[in-house]
C-alpha cells in the first residue's frame, strides 16, 4: 500500500468489540478495554462500529474477577493505552519500522536514545544539529559521563577522525538545522557499521515522505512529531522508531529495550488525547507534504534571484552544493525527487536587515517551530543565543501550504 493510504488506515481500527457503546470511549483492540473512568465503561452488548479509533482517557483498566490481567487489555496508561498503541502502530508503519515508542516531546524521544547508551559513552553529532539536542548532552548528561563531538556530518573524513574507543552512536540530522546541509546517510552508516557503532537519524525535517532512513541502514529513527506529523502547530510529541527487522547487534538490542523502559518507567509519555489528535493529523500527512515541497521549491526559486538575498539554502535548487546527495535520498514514494518544506535564506547585510525583512512579512508569522500548515519565519541566531553557530543574517523558513502566489506576493511587498 502507498503512504497516502497507510497514513489514513494504519493503526485506525474500527471498534470490533462487544460491549463498548459509550460515546467516544470504545475499545480499539479485540477485547473490551475495561477502562474504568466515566465514558469508558462498556454498558451494552454490541460494537459501536465507530470508524475512527475512539478516545480512551481512563488511566486504569479493570482486571478479571480473579485479579489476573485480561489478555490484550491495558493495565495502567503510563505503561500502555489504546490510543498510544494505535498511534505507535501508525508511526511504525509510516517509517517502515518494527515498533514505535511515542513520547511527550521530541526532546524526550532524543533523551531516551542518549539514556540507553549508558555512562562513559561518546556520541558524534552534526555541528549544525537542532540546537537543543546537543544541549541535552552538554547540560543534562555530562555528569553521567556522556560526551559528544560536533562535526560537519557531510565531511566523512571528519566522522572517521572523531570516532573514539567509546563511541556508541552517530547522530544524523538531514536536512540539517538551519543550514539545510544534506548528510549522505548510506555513507555514514558504512563507516559506523565497520566499527559496530549505532546510527540514529532525526528524520523530523525530511519525514518518511521524502527520506526513509531504514532503507539506508540506520538503526533508529527519531522524530519531533510536533512538526510535520502533527502538522497544525497544536500538539507536542516525539517518537523513536525501531528498525524493520533484527539482526541488530547486542548493543542495539540493549539500547532498544532501554528506550521502551525509558518510556514506560520514565513516564515522559503523550496523553491519550495527544495520541488521538496526532493520529488524526497523520491522516492528512501524505496530502500536506507534497504541497509543502512544491511551495518551497517555487519560493526558493523566486528568492534565489532577489537582489536583497545573498543565498538560499534549499537542497532542491540545482545550484545548491548538496543537491546531488539530496537527489539520491530525497524522493517521494514514486521515486520523484522532492526536497521538503524547509529552507533558510541569508539576507544581504546582517542581523538588522534580516530582522527587518522578517518583520515586514504578513503571512509568514515570526515564530519558532516548523512543519505546520502555516508558514513561519525565524531568526535562529537570536533564538539560539551567543553560542549559536547560525549566521546572524540567516532566516529559517518553514513553508506552509497556503497558495504559493500569496506567499511570493508577501515577500514581494516586504522587499519594496
Ligand atoms: C529537528 C528537530 N529535532 C528535535 C526537536 C525537538 O522537538 P520538540 O520541540 O518536540 O521537543 C526539534 C524542535 O524544534 C527539531 O526541529
């Protein structure tokens, strides 16, 4: 099945149960949920037949008369619940993985991976990674003996030179944030495999619509589901997805077990409502993504020739230094090259000129985050602070799915 179909049907089970008739609270599995809170206790003897997986808010689920756990039934919502399971099923299928582990934020998902490595571990990551990913290691895990080396991930020699005896993970983020550098995933995996090092890929920006990292051999995929998966700037979430099939090394098996434990015991879990909402958003994921990409391509082409713009960082442009690598690994399910909805521009001048341009735009809201239906623009240097490696004249743009003529007209006006 193609991604457009999977995004709608995966994880969305019509209610097949006997005895689950209360509004918005039926079960999604093969047995009654046993949910004990109001609106979730089954009172009837027929299935609701609800076409959309219902929302089950109950935090606890009833046991059998003898106190034993009913097979297939949840126990306590931190450990598992029907809406999270439905979401995880959908996310695993969309990335082509075997299992998805959902979190309350992208940062919690990232933490679960770093945590699984254990103390005295070393991570290699890109020097233009999402800023707060590195902050997790520097500020939260340094005391536990987790260290990292930040390098240019497009320089394969730099990766080899950065490997230490205790390097356990190479972290890829492609396109990178905010310079839109494209990492050759296969080339990095080759280096890592030779040294028995795990590779994780933050696929938030590309999404499986444009890049499918498991097909290139990575061991773990992470997402901030807050972005394109959520798509409407109204849900915070994250996920780690495990690869389609073992064999993984012993180290990988330990790590993946630890990630599920980090979720269920650590407890940074998404609420049933967030899971339900995210599943709903994902139904239109495959319809939104091509529009983001088409709009971004047209906007990048327009901006590239404007006298006020020094450079456009968008891998879809033929002039872009990463275009060749991007064409190799960024394409839609039919193999047509597509490059996503993110770009950044360097404005001629400095911070002042960049800020002025951002403030003159009306449709592009000056705000952080990305991946929503609405277009956003952001000055990364001032957001990231004095340690930022972003150029001061850089504006990051998340191109939404508005009409592209309106988006271009907004820039035309701002340039006047
Ligand atoms: C590429 C990338 N990874 C991870 C995150 C963190 O995700 P969250 O904000 O959901 O914790 C972000 C947030 O902007 C991001 O852009």
